[in-house]
C-alpha cells in the first residue's frame, strides 16, 4: 500500500490484476495486464471512454501509475 498524492493505492486483495485507488470520496479501480516489454513490464488499463470518469479519475490513474513505477514496474498504458 502506498500514499500517492491523496489516493492510497494498493493491489486488490479480493481480485487479481486489479489496483485500488482510495481517497476520502471513495474507490476507483484499474485493471492490469502483462506488458509487451521484457522484465517487469505491466500494462495499466484506462476505463472505456464510454464510462463516466468524473473529476478524480485522472489523478487516480496517475497515482496508480506512480505506485507501479515505485514497485519497479515498467508501466505501459493500454492504447498508447
């Protein structure tokens, strides 16, 4: 678990391949997959564009990315 900005980010204990970003307003979850690169490559996936994202979404996504990088992962963003 790590404090990233105002979000607490952790790997889900309930569901594999899921990151949980929690702040005072609630939880935003992001899915993970294996990255295309070598070594500790991991792919962080955005929510579909059709899903409502809200004002906290971008900050939560950046917090999730920083969390993974702090754990030594080379982070790829799905679709980029």
